[in-house]
C-alpha cells in the first residue's frame, strides 16, 4: 500500500528549514529540489574542493573562524563556506578565484540543506546553529593562502634535495 507520508514529511522539513533561513535574514527561494540561498551583500559563498577544502576547514577551526559550511555530495569533496563582506573585499575575491575557489555572489543560488542534488542531498558540515558567526570573506582568503603555502613547502623541500 502506497502512502504520501514521506512527501508530506519532506514538505514539512523544507518549510521549517526555509523559515529558519528567513529568520536568519537570508534571502531564499524554493526550487524543484529544495531551497536555494540567493547570495547578496549580506551572505555569499566560497566553494572549495578536494584537499584544499580539508586544509581550509582545518585552518578555520584552529583559528576559531568557522562559520556555516554546506557539504555538496560527489566523487570529490566540495564545501561551500558562507561568508560576509564581499562588497569590500575585491582583492580577496580575486585571490580566491586565482586559487581555484568558486565565489558565489551577486544573486547566485546556493543549495541549502536539505536540497536534493543529482549526487545526493546537500547537508551541513557546520550548521548555522553550531557556528558562532558568518565569517568575512577575508578569513576564507587567509585560510586558502595558508593551505596553498602549506602545499608548496614540501615541493620546495624536494627541489632543494
């Protein structure tokens, strides 16, 4: 016997999540698969992948700078760190892009948990309720710089040998 219970639970979960995001002052939109954060001057996202994502998360945690982090499922680790202050951080944004990060801003949409994606559900690596703040984009810039400088040191040591 088939029921609509899972669908109604999902709809209730999506509605509750959307209301929580709206209470935080975020601009959200409903999509066919869930909820999307519409980036603006108040909240944007920096996406990092692979080993860079691991190193960035480690740096932020070690320096008590961690903010909300969305984990995107897939073959490679993908994280979107929510940030503030993009309007006044042109140089930091340019440096992040050069380092391979994807900057989601100016009305771009970011899937918010529990949005379904083709590879699985977006989920919180660090939920907004667990984070003490939404860090400025320059904090992510520092984390990426630190991660990249850590990668280069072993290579330089091998060259010198």
